């Protein structure tokens, strides 16, 4: 019998693989807990929802924070996920020296259809463990927004469900209210 073990990659090793061409530029992968995951293909509803968010959020925030779309964030535990949307604090270097880390992050948003289980069971504990204070899942399967708050270890102590036509304030910006309707593309008929 052969004893096999899987060895986790460090963030440094992951970036060496990118620099050496083992992982090609533009290849859709994420480093989660030292493992490389292929990102799911995005359907039209996912693309429309993400496009709507990236069009609206920067206008609402008006240079009070940075809105990033499908760009890496650096987390402890050898993770470099690429959330659909991240709202991060303004930084004088515009994040040229490093990707946003937990201390920089105001909100992480994942748009989920086929990835709902992964976003709840893998990414929520990942973000909670990193101390991300607020995590939203735009759940396209059930047309609802799942809001995860108060990270405690690898779980969020508070989970709130918001459905259209409700609205909600952005974390740290109580004056900025978003309409949940805007997150959800019309259903196919």
C-alpha cells in the first residue's frame, strides 16, 4: 500500500507557478487553503449580475473606497481567492504593492448560481477565518441576498436573508443604500 499525502502550496509557490508559466496568465484558477481550484464557468445570469454590481457600486461609493471585480485578495492560510466583487479601503499605493488583505477589505461579494454550495461551505469559512467582517452571496438560484456578519473562528455568527424589493446599506457606509432588485437579472422564460 502506498501512503500518499497532498502537500499544500504556499502563496509564494503559487506566484512562482504563475511567473514560470505553469499557470498561464488569464487561466481561471484560485488558491484556496493551499489548493488550486479551477473557477466555474460563468453563465449569463452570473455575468449580468456581476456587471450590474460593478456598474452601480463605484457610482454609489464615489471614491470613498475601491471596488474590484474578480481580482485576487490575499488571505492567511495560503489563499488567494478572486471574489466577484471586493470593496476595499482606499490605499495610497492603489494596491500596486500587494493585493488587498483582510485589514483592507470592507466587503466581499460572491455571485452564485452553480457555485452556491462552494460559496457557502468553502468560501464562507475561508472568509470568516480570515476575519472578513462582511460577506455577501448574491444567490441567483433563490433570488436572495445572503449576508454573513460577525466572523467567529471559521463561521459567521450572523446570517441575514434579504429579498427583493428590500434594500440594504453597504457596510461602513450607512448612507449608501442599494436596492436588492438591481442584483438579480430577470429569470429566463
